[in-house]
């Protein structure tokens, strides 16, 4: 997949790109683990262009649709995770990462 913001190809190497959040974890911690809120983003857009937010939104609409983007923008419901919830999330994402690594 290309960078969500600029559309340039993302590198295949480990740590070659960032997990760019549409709504930052600082401003919307409830969306930290929402997969619609996090997409591959080149380091230039994420770090040097402060997320390249306008282009991120355009790219996000093309990926998940206007309605889903508006849902993200309106979601301010706090989430309270237990330690078990976080352990389950860790297992889930480790499995997902291992599956992704096998595909490459």
C-alpha cells in the first residue's frame, strides 16, 4: 500500500515507514487501536509535514469512505481497557504482524 497522504510507495524494509494516525493518540486516545484511524505513512509526511493531515483525510476517504471518516471524527467515547484487554490486543497484533511478515 502507498503512503496514505502522498501516495508514494512505502519501503518494504522494517521501520521504513510510520503508523500514521488520522486523529492523534494524544487528542483521541480512544482511537489508538482503531484500524481505520491508523495507516502506513511515509516518514516525511508523518514527521516533517506534521502528518500531512489534509492529504491524509483525502486518502482516508478514498480507502474507507466518507461515512467512516466522519464516524472517526465524531468518536469521542472514552475506552477503558483492562490489563487482559491489552494482553489480548498484544496477542492479536503479534499474530497479525507474523501473518504479514510471512506474506512478504
